[in-house]
């Protein structure tokens, strides 16, 4: 027996670890728990590294644009290369500043519409797996971020804080399969639960067959859960399907937020906050 | 011990690349799973208790950054490690094509196990859609990134084996 265990120790230990992992998964199955000391320690190591990489990535973008412009200019006119490159670099820098300005102005306008203060945060990393949709933000419990808080941006609802460490927090996006949010169709007030799919879309569950829903209808948060403010734009109905049977109908929602370009977000500390609708709804 | 710590650092570096730089070009969601490739390497070339521990830690780090049920990545990475170890024990061939095929098989296995967990959690997306959307890109990306990551790790091993000058 001992000889067998020794000979196959790698497989035996791997199997044991698999059982431990299964136990951990089952313990966290229903809902995520608070971070333990070890989890916090892990994030304490990883988050500064992610911030560093993010900073390092931001630097070459300007250089890259300038270089491309420089090559192009060299082909066109060698004599004017230096001057044009400088000007193009300046234009690139100004365009980048202009874009950042527009984005930040939109965020500022959104923040002003909110009655209570919001916690501004930046996305510093994405889910390592292709199967799940979560992002890491650079604000944590030190800044007042807590598990369950809503996360929004100028375009609408983004997700919910899943776990928070001291300096960072994990946000589960609305399009993740584990995400669910109480919503309603703005036009008819029909209520449903929005759940994520494996694609960058979401679907409405428990939408009654008799409810009036049409393609193009705006879907907003219902505010019934208490953690998410009422009236936040979630997306637009892109497909409605009524099968020949059943008490519910199927509807697909295209989110208002472009999750692939998520950079800045706001955490809503109080789900009962009032945020005016209108421009946020695209 | 030095080898273990350096490989742990390398694994974390790959993980951070995966969540930042490599997440950008595809708009965020389709990125190569470099940690999976590294776990394949560990199963194939380490095949020791340190390899199991390192795999566990890398899975744990992935769980910390992921929106999945906590522990899922520990589980899937250990399954990948075990599979790579068993395949390596029985059918080992030292060639880049073999490594590439192994990574693709591991990516497929990893995807199937993850899909089963997602289904069990109640997300009902059709299997064909899952395969087209996630599984096939994941397998292909694992195959593409396998040779360079293996070469990099093998070089690191060679450097680490050199005697340290007194």
C-alpha cells in the first residue's frame, strides 16, 4: 500500500487537491464569500503588479502613434520629416487628450446627475478566463467599496462588486452567466430578471408572456433589490421570441455599456441613490 | 526552492499579461490562456509534488482575479496538470508538435470541465454555441501560444540549472 502511494504520489496528491478544490467550489457555490486573509494577501501581491503593467502599457501608445506617423512622413518627404513628425505627434497627443476630455466630461455630467457621491474607479485588469466576465478595479474597502454595491458608468449599469480587498475590488459584469439583476422595461414597466450569457449580451428571464415588450425598448434597473439604484439604463431589447407554449417569453438585451472598452466606472455606495435617467440611455 | 519561486513568479507574470496586455486586442474576452500552457508544461516536465503545489497556487491566483465560483480554477488547473502528467508518462515524445497537441487537448479538457460547471450552476447556453464561441478559440490560442511559452520556460530551466558562481 505504502509502495503504491509512494509510486503514485503525484497522482494521489493531485486527487486529494482536487477534492479540496471541489470542497472550496461547493462552499462558494451559492454566493461569493468575503475575502479571507490569504485572499487579501494574494491580491496585495497581484494588484500593484497589474497597476504597474497598466501604467507601462499606457506609455508606448503615444510613442507608437508618433513612430507610425514618422515612417509615413519619411516616405512622403524626407526634408520635412522632423517637423511633420513633431506636428503629428502633437496632433496625436491633442486627439488623445480630447478623447480623454470627452470621456471624463461625460463621466462628470453623469456624476452631477447623481444625488449622492459616487466612488470613481479605474479598471486595472480583466478576468483571466474567457468563460467569465469580471474586472478588477483600483478601489477597495479603504475607499468605501463593499460587496454587493452597484457599479455604473455614463452609459449605464456595469455590474456588481463581487469581492473587495483593501485597495481593489472584483466587479462581476452584467453579461456574466453568474450575474442577475432586477430590471424593467421602461415603456411598459414589465419586470424581469436580467441574466448574462456567454456572449456579450444578456437575456430577460421570467418576463411574462402577456407583457408588452418590443425590439428597441429600453431596459432599466428596477431598484427592487435595494443595492442597485432604480432607473439605470441597462440596455435595449434586441430580440423577442414567444414560443407556442409556456408562461414566459424570451427576450434578448444588448447592453448600453460597451464592456470591451470599459475604462472608468463609478461604484454606487447607496443603492437607494437617485440617478436621473435620460442621456445615459442610448 | 529557487526554481519553485522563480516559476511561481513566471506564472504570475503570465497571469498578469493575460488579464492586461493580452486582453486588449480582442476587446477583452478572447485571450490566450498562458497559465493553462504553463500548467501543461509543469505536468509534462516537472511531474512532481512541487508541480502540484505550483499548479494549485496558480489556480488560486486565477480564482482571485476571476468572476467564477471560487475554487473552479484550482480544480480545472489540477485536472489539466493531472492529464498532462498522465499523457506525459504514457505517450511522451520530445517535439514541438507534440507539445502543441498536448496544449490543445488540455485547453479542450479545461473548456469542457468549465462548461460542465457553468451548466451545473444553471446557465443554459447550448453546447454548440459554447463550442463555437469559446472552446474553439481557446483550443486554437492554446496551440498557437504553446511553443513560445514552452521554449521560454525551457530556457529558464536551463539558466536555473547552471551552477551559481561562488
